[in-house]
C-alpha cells in the first residue's frame, strides 16, 4: 500500500504533477485545493507525511492528523509551525537547510538595485503611460558598488549574500548570535557589528535572521530613526522582524530613503496595506526562494528525507528540527 504525502499549500494540478514525477516508489501525493485551517485539517487527517511551503501549520492542524510521522518544511523558516505541539505528538519536523541560499541571496541583490534606483516605480509609471524624468524620482538614484551593507542574520543566506557582494566592493558588516572567528571574518571579508552600529553606519540594511522572540519587531520606529536618511532596508527574512506600520511612517517621513520587502506579517499582503501606497518601497509576494534551478534538487532532498523516515532511518542532522 502506498504511503500518503500531502502538500498543504494551495497548489495548481500541473505543479502537483511535476512533484509526482519525482516521487520515490511507494508514495502518492495529494495537495491543498483551498485556503484555511479547516481544509488543512481535512487533508492532513490520513496523511503519513506532510509538506508545508508558506502555509502556517498550527497545533490544531497537527492534532487533526491521525498518523502523521513527519512534517517537512519546503524551505528553511519554521516559525509558522507549532513546534512544541509537534514534539508533544511525536511528529518529526525537518527542513531543507541552505537549499535556498543562492536564490534568496541573488534576489536580495535584485531588491537592493530596485530600491536604490527606483526601478519598480519607473516600471509602474511607464506602464501607466508616464515617462518619468530624473527630477521626478522620490530621491537620488544610487549605486550599490562601494556601499556599506549591514547583514542581520548570517546563516547560509547571509553568507552567500556576503560572497556575492564582495564583487561590488561593498564594505560588509554582519550580526549574528555567535560572532565568527577573526580567521572566518577575514576569509569572508565581513566584520561583526552590534545592531546599533550596524543600523547607524550601513547604507543598506538587509534582514536574513529567523523570527524568534529576540528578533520579533527588531526593526521598529526607534531602530529606523537610528539609520541613515539615505539608507534602504531590505527584508527577505520574516515579516514579523519589521513593524510594518513604523516602516510605512518612516518611509512617508523620509526617515530612511527606501525599502524593499518580500515578506510580511500577514501573507498574502492585504490589498489595503499602507505599504502599497508608498512610492519609495518595492514589494514582491514572497518570491525570493522560487527558482527552477533549485526546484528539483530541493524536492529530491525532501523526498529523500521522507523516504528515510518511512524506512525507520533518522533525518540527516542538518535538516532535522525536532
């Protein structure tokens, strides 16, 4: 009898078929067809394994599962999964650590260019039939090369970003819980800085930290007020790291020059969000990790972890959460 894997996210049938083509023998795959917890409870009920991309998985959803052995995150961040309930129920949690480092790092640099050069605003105005003159930009267009970039969170994504930015001659600051050794810093070309120094001296502040009690609302009105007026903020971490109302106010007042966001405290971003009213922000719908180049390797890695658990083998240490 086949073992059942359910992809909890709302998924087009064509994409599900692409996933099925990569399934190991002995497994079948179903997927979400609607939004909301009641639907999640329904489709997870008889699943042996589950995969979660962007959808949140609450304790109530986990308790609805009658035989779930493993919930696998399609990506890295597990802040929207009730880890404690999973632990109590004996459900393993895994993720694909580092699998999205290159796509997210590249996307981050794209957001930096877009925010520094007002690319998104120019695109929007031109689609509306208006050819913008230089003096109509909300601020001066700036180069990335030679700027000081502060990277908050220095895991696989932060390090890959630092590696790519070296080609632009950027001065790199970073912040993480445990600083690197002097030898590691020298090799990477980055210097540790406490958050106050990083915010005050960076031309670009790029967020790549997990959402934890320590990082929740890290970038609030007080933090934004310490940044350079010419600085831009990039968030590809988690929406809860930034107080969005404070960011919107800082952008309106030109407390900082601009921002680019790929993640939000509520997703999908509500159509009436005040972030959508501003001319000095770039907004994208949580796209940073999505590339065809990494799709198949990531899926194969998830399916391999699921197959391991089905055989009674452990999940590799780098991917195991609980």
